[in-house]
């Protein structure tokens, strides 16, 4: 790869100004967006989440980029997303405010990738995961420009989510599910080999620290990062938030696939420097399941959805005062031919992959299971097979202790940071 990868860092009270700066740092407007071209904006809107929660990309940023694309002479601007498995894309876009912001900015179409029927089968040459081909919407394949717009957020199974991970949202549920059943990080790189975003604009305005993606904590950061290279963007973002790249396996996966540049010596930063915007983020999932040594986990062949849910559950048990008293629980997730031979009440079977072993343990149905069901199975030692009477009332009862736990943890982290200075 010749030359250096360029990453722009913009910081300004005005989101429109940050986007204008980011475009400018990467080249003249006509170099970034060709006049008359079709531009697809791909935000992160995978889950329901109101504006300000940092669950999804900032609606204000989506609107600003749509306006910038128009100003650059785009002929058509399309907003497109495929929400997480089990979520409704259009509901996520509306709940986050992204849909309204896009319409106000004059986008021509808002499309749910999951419901598209006009698909093109694209082979993945030299696939490194089990994903050998992917069916993509024709409008996405034929667009002149794709602008990838992630939000930087803590992630229970992937440490963090930003530009590289956001590409998962261009596939339909079948492929999304298949990606979770293989090496997810490498499957993401395989998708990148056939869906290359021309531009990546990352939301670090209010990125999410803490127990993401289930319970993110917005952090006032005030930045936008942009690059044509998603690997370089993610690498610079890690440095901006104080995350050791060695803790993130998918940089190595990207290198193996020949994607982008993660070497800071070969990245040119324009605009603000890393030092000028640096703010240490609280990312609690750096050590994976070793974070909870008191528990025994069997995670072979499990997908990242169940991994992240179980990781979140461990912290939920602490918040509810149930962590210590349930240390005898042995937690299984992922398809298995055999499960540990234990008294039934000790073995927690998470997800539909383990349905055939249901008689041997406490079963939690779902793909993935409903968020509170794993915790309740561990606490009650009873099967959690469906959303039944009292579900919402019990969830509401758990919210108070959980919110207090987050507040106390944040305050403790702030005190520790202050002492470290």
C-alpha cells in the first residue's frame, strides 16, 4: 500500500462544522463525492434507543452528512440500514431520530436492507470465514458511494464497535446469523472485501462507554473522525480513547485479510491531534470471560450475541446482589454435542443452540434470548422459555438497582482517574 492512510479529527460545537472540516481534510468536496452520484448513508441503528442514549449514531450527525453530500452535488442520497436480529429496522431509525433527521436533510429514500427483495449474489473470493458469498441489495452494489457512519461504543463481545464492525449492517438476517456462527471478526473482514465504503465518518460526539451495547453510558467527547480507511479510523479512535489495540483481535484479522492500515507510523492525522482530543474511556470488557473468575463458562461455538448477553448478565447479577450467591452456576452457550454432567439446577443453557440438551439443565430459549432471561434463570434456577406474565414488571423492578450500580461504578472510576492524575 503506497503512501499514508489519512484520518481526520474534527472537534467543534457545531456538528455541521465538524462534518465540513472532515470533508475538507480529506480533499475537495468533488474528490470525496462525485457530482450526480448516488450516495448510500449507512449509520448504526441496530437497536431501539432514543436520541442521547448513544445506542445509535447521532441523528444530528446523519443529517449533517446528508446535507454535506447534497452540497457536494450528490444526485441521490439514500439512508439504509439492517438492524440487529430480532429488531425492526424502521422502528430503530425512527426511535433514534435518524429517520426524521434524514428526511429533514432531504434524503431521497430510506431503505430497510432486511426487507429488500432485489438482491445480487456476490462471491467472497479467498474467504477466511465460513461466509463464502453474500446476497446484497442491488441499490447498495450499484451506488457510487457508501458512507459508513458508526458510533464508537463499548461492546461486550468485541471490546468496542466502530467502523469495521458497522459493516455487519449491510446484510440480511440470514447472513447476519451465519456471521455470528463463525469467526465473527473474520466474517466482518470478508464482508469488507466485497462492500468497501468510500468514506467512514465516526460519531465520537457522545460515544458510549460502560456496559455496551446493552446498557451504554454516553461520554461527552465532542469529536468526529473520518477516513477512507476503516482500519486506520478504528486504530486512531482507539488511541483517542486510551484503548490498547492489542486487546482487540480484529485488527489482526484485518491485517490477515489485507485490509487497511493499523500502523500509527503509517497514518497521517489531519485536523486535531490525538493528544488534543484524548479522553480515557471506561471499557469494562477488555478481559473477556476472565473478568468473572468465580464462574465457569463453556463458550465454544457460541456467537457474539450470546457472549455479549452473558457478559452483561454477570454485571447485572452484581447489581442485583446475586453474583456471590450463584457462583455454583455453570453457564453454557453455543452449539455442543455434549454438556457438563451436573445437577440440573446448576447448569444454565443459554440460547436455542442448546435446545436438544434442555432436559439436562435450566433452559433459556431465544436466538438470542431476551435480555433479562439469562439473569433470571441463574437467580431462579427455572427455565425461561418465553416472555410471560409479569415480564415487564420484573424488568422495571431490576432497573433501579442496575441504574444505581452504573452510577456508583462511574463515580468510582472518576475517583480512580482523579487519583491517577
